[in-house]
């Protein structure tokens, strides 16, 4: 049955149908790539907007013991 439809459809109509399907797929791919690019740009902006971490002083758990007894 599908073959009979293809045989009776003029080639200009078939070209239109093929191009329409191709256009829809192309639009989907472009839209998807646009979303991915937007997400990537947002991700890089996060790195640019953050500041370096604050300097935190760390101290040893115990002081050095002196070798001289008091």
C-alpha cells in the first residue's frame, strides 16, 4: 500500500514532504545546540563571577615541644 502512494504522488509533492521533514529535524538540532550553548555559556559565567576563596589560617594541632625542660 505504501508503495502505491509513492507511485501516484508527483515528485514535487514528495520533495516538499522530504524537505519539510528535513527542516523539522534541522530546527530541532539547531534548537538543541542553542540550548547546549546557552548552558555552556552560563557555566563559564559562573566561573568568571566567583571570587577566589578567602585566606584561612590553619594552625597545627599541637605546638612544637621545646627540648629544654623548665
